[in-house]
C-alpha cells in the first residue's frame, strides 16, 4: 500500500509541474528482458539437457517411494510384519535419497543460474543503456513499480531485441 501511495504522490508531482510535462518516460520489465532473450532461452534448453538425467532419477525415486507407500496403505494389514518393516525401511531410504539428490540438484542448478546471470547481465545492461539513449528517455521505471502502463511506454521488447543483436 505504501508503494502505491508513493507512486500516486510521484504522479501528482509530475502532473503538477510544467518541467515534467516534457519528460519522456518509459517502463522496463528487467527480469522479463533477461529471461526472454535468445541467450536465456538457449541456457534453459542446455540446462534441461544437463540436469534432465538427475531430474529423471528424482522422478523415479519419487515414483518408487509412492508405490511403496501406496502398498503399505492398501495392503498394510495383510502384509507380514517382517515384510512391512522391510517396506517401511525401504520407503525411508528412498525418501532420504530423494531429499539428498533434490538438494544437490537445486544447488547445482542455482550455481548454473548465477553463472548464466553473470554472463548475460553485462549485455542486458548495455542493451538497456542503448535503448534508453536511442529513445531519449528521461526516466525509466521498473515494471514492478508501476500499476499499469500503455504498451507504447514499455521498452522491454526493444531491450530484448537489442540484447539479441549483441550476442
């Protein structure tokens, strides 16, 4: 609510001052510009290939654990005590393996994502700077700070196109 109040006050100041009447203002969705770039899309495909086998192993573990759990629930009273204990132990082991492998995968993916961001950020910053300069914008607001904007004031697509040209 405080953010909205600040934006309303900012808009009132802009509207009341003749100096702001000639300002050229734009809005940019910085995150979208990064994620929609060709380089980010290539990274997503590469990451899927790289981490796909680990993800498949996790899905297999999850499926195995679910089958054991279902069997314990469905046939629990019919299963001999020794078999039930063996299944419970096997379920716990699969659950531990799942948690461990899931944590490893998340950490590896986070490292890869940070490396990708470090690699792409300079091009994104350069593309933003060039689009702002070319458009002669006096003020560029983050899309997250704006309630609504007309499409002609959103420069996100221009930034994506410029970033794709930079390679």
